[in-house]
């Protein structure tokens, strides 16, 4: 699997599209950034992505399904959410849950978000996970209900487990 690592980029989703356009991605790949300057979530909402505060990742797979529709994207999103929770529970068992269809919550607080896009025969699955407890600026578009506060792995995991947490090991389990 191809891997692309960046200190700072606009968005892992945007970079995936650029790499596809430049024929640098030919099968399965992932992109990780230490910071996103224009991270986004569903409905064009921004995803606060300050340096070192989260894991900002896009998985790219070849779309071998002939029909891509809303149900396909929903299934891809839920499958990714379920795998994310499984990997989190391998590290530290907690009551993580899916807030349909694309967010991972813990104790009524948002831990992670998932964004699935289809682009030129590829499925690009963006995952943003709050890693550290840092102030975040969130610029929401029109909001129908109050949004839950963010929570990070640093706040959920016991200190000894968080200190031993290795981002790359976590990513490797997630993309396997």
C-alpha cells in the first residue's frame, strides 16, 4: 500500500484527488498529515485540524463496485466507523459509538469524523480523529442543533496508555 506523509497540507482529501490526477496513486494508498489548513467534513463544514492535535488521514481504494449511490456511500461510511471503533477498542475499551452516520462519539462528545467521496473511480475515505486536548476553532455552516463539544484520545485513554500510543501503529491497524 502506498503511503504519503505531510507535515501540513490543505486537506488529505484534496491531496488524494491531486495525486490521483497526477497518476501517483494507482491502487490502494493512504495520506496522513500533521496539520490540515482546510480540513472539511460532511456538508462542507470545516474540520479543525491544528498541528499535532489529531490524526488526519485519507484512505484511497479502487472502486470495484459498478453502482455508486447514496446507499453505497452510507455503507462505506458505516463500515469505516465500525472498523475505527474496533481498532480503538483494541487499544482501550470504552463506550465509543457511531452518531449516524459519520461521527464517532464518546460520552456525548465528538471524537472523530468520516467523509467518503468518490473520485474518478476511487473511494476516498477521510478520517479525522481528535488526538490531543487542544483548543479548536470550528467554523460551522448553518447548524440546526447545538454541536457536541470535541473530546480527544488524550482525555479518554488513561495516561499510561496514551503515553504508549503510537500514531503509525494505529494507522497501520486502521488501513490493514
